[in-house]
């Protein structure tokens, strides 16, 4: 059973400066809820209640958010505003939160490796909070956990992207198992369109088996001098099995201003107004 979910959250969020100069990008709100809270809700819905967060300097707001604010709660106790804390209270009561710090920004692979101390020797999920995924009934992680229970191997979430956008993603090629599932045979980090093996891009949801830690440790720096999780996953795919899953639901790239605005408008119209 998978119980742990890792959130790499040490990056600087430079595309949202100056807002992220003092605020973690994971705390940027979509309507009235921070990005990382959506991710933790998705994890809990999938049965993952041990939340492990890799932080960095200036990220204390993440730990404060998933904690009790006694002064605030005293001030609003008994008022209509107390209802607004119902969701976050549920997460605090239902999950345990562990934190470790990534001292240097050396890529997503390195961030995941930094989480080894709090993950241990067991399979785990990874959520990149700035990829906001929404499905009204069946979250992406819930879909992937069911797949893991069937196949017992690493799984990455993928979606089709325009060919001229492949330079923004890790891109896979693979053998078709069924319409929405591929056994990965190749994986390239941010290829130019003419070098991309397909238009199937990896997005920020993973389920990883614990042997990935040793593979990452032995993976040399790749594109931009960073330790790329795609390089480690390709090594794992060549020696075993890694699946690519075309998930059901909507995904918003909230690491970009355009995607962030699109997500805010969608959530306001389809989630907030319908409460």
C-alpha cells in the first residue's frame, strides 16, 4: 500500500517575481486556497495521508499553513468565517506532515533524492503542486494508485501537448498496452520539437518505487547541469518497467502566468461558485 506523498517545494518560483520574493509559489492561491492544499487534498483522496515536503529557504509558510493558528481561530470562533477553515482543518487532522530541506537547487531528481530520509524504503507518490489537476470524481493520484496496485512499478502521468511545446516538458515514447497506457521505451528532457520522440509529455504526478533513489544517486547531471528525474526514470525503464498513463481530468500549468489565470477562472466558475 502506498501511504506517502512527496511534494518537492524548494524552488524559487522566479516566473512569479516579485510575488514569490517572500512567498512560496506553492502558497499562491487559486481563488481562496493555496496550490499545495489542492495537491494534499488529491493525495488524501487517494489514501496517501503521510505528506512529505521538501522545502528550502524562505518556505516556512508551508509548515505554518498545515498547522493550527490559535490566535486566528480564537478571533473567528463562532462566526461565519470559521466555516472557511473546515477543509484545512480536515487535512491537518487526517494527515501527518514531515519536512526536510533541500540546501541546493540541483533539479527535480535531486529534490526527490533529498526526500529519501522521510520516505524510506517504500513506494511513494510525487506531486508538483504547480501542476493543478482536477477531476470532479476521481483524482489523478487515485487513478494512478489503482494502476500501481495492478502493475507494481513506477508510473508517470502523461498528456498530449502541441508539438511546438515539447521543449517545456519531459517527453516519452513507448509501446502501447492500451489506449491510455504505455510501457516507456524512451524519455527525453525538454527536447526541441524536431528531436521529440512523441508529443506525450510528463506532468507533475508520479508514483515511484524505492529503487529510484539509488538510480538517482548514480545519475549524472543532465540538461542545465541538473539531476533530471527523466534520466533516472529512463534508466529504470531500461532495466525494468516504467509506465506512462494518460490520466483523466483537467490539468493547469500554474507555473506559468497564463496557466495560473486559467486555473483561477476555472476553479472560480466550477468549484467556488458551486459550494
